[in-house]
């Protein structure tokens, strides 16, 4: 399978050099040999020339907001609409949000503030590509949230903090999650340290870093994505 990675952002300088970019994180999560990967630097204005360029697409995270007046946001939404029903889609964090916006939902900067650290979602029911309905604990790093579902979407995993945390689309082969299964804990902690005192207070940063002492379900969610893409 040809898997297109729609790269919409990058880790901060200084952190990127140690941990790589977002496409490399997804390749590590899903397996370097699992797909024929192709990356498109969407934030630099690069999109696939046709939907058929890849068999499926993943939309990465970004520090941008879907409501920001950036020149690449509109074309990305248009491309996602073009992909609808023609290729499987997976969205992660910003990808989760931009898919919701492109398909008729709504995203805002949440008054709840930052969600950061290891967050746990309840799984509302086991989808065919899941291994069961046990809760998942996966790194979070977001301030924006989906607050209105797009038509055709339903919530499949959530928390009190993030009620629209994971979506499945019944009108197309598409899923999305607000969490970051591609974030290794070491990277997640380095990202928090890079933002300490700017986006997070010391107390918020300390609590988020401490949360990574618990085990996570990154590998489990990675297996879900692989099984979803395989059509299971």
C-alpha cells in the first residue's frame, strides 16, 4: 500500500534534531516496511497532484490552528473533501481537527486550556479493527478541540476533557484521534520542556511529565491504524 503522509507541521528546533520529524515518527509507529511511504510538505504548499497518488493518507499534527489564516489551510481542506470516499483517511491531533472542519464540524481554541501529558480515553465500543474496548492511554498535546461533529461522524473514544476525542466516519473510510500515538514518551517530555514557561506553567509541565511514568497504549493504537488501513 502507498501511504501518503500529509505533513502539516514540525517539532520545534532543538527537539527535531534529536527525535526527527513527524513523518519519521509515524513510520516508526506503523513500521518502516509496512507501507510505501510518501511525504507531502503541506505547510510548504505541497499537496498530492491527484487523490490516486497514494492509496491512503494520514494527516499529521501541527502547531497551527485550523482557523488560522494560513495559505495552505484552505487547499488542504479542499484536498480532504476530494479524498472523501476515494481513499482511507487517518487524522491525528491537528489532522483530527482539520478533517472535522473539512467535513462540516467545528473546532475552537478550548476554554479548558491545554491538554498535555498522558491522557486516557474510554473506548465507547470495539470497532472491527480494534482489539477490544479497553481504555487507551496515549500522549496528548493540544489546546484546540472539536466541539461539533461533522455529518456522518460518531464518537468512538473520549474523555471528560475531550468529549470528541476519537471519531469514525460512517460515510467514508476515515478515522481520527486527538491524541498522539506517534509521540514516544521521551519526545513528549522533551516537547513539554521546550514549552515550559511559555505555553505551560511549571506546575502544568511537571504534572504532564510525571504522567509518563505510567505505561501507554501507543503500540495498541498503532495496530488499530494498521488494521483500519488494511480494511479489517
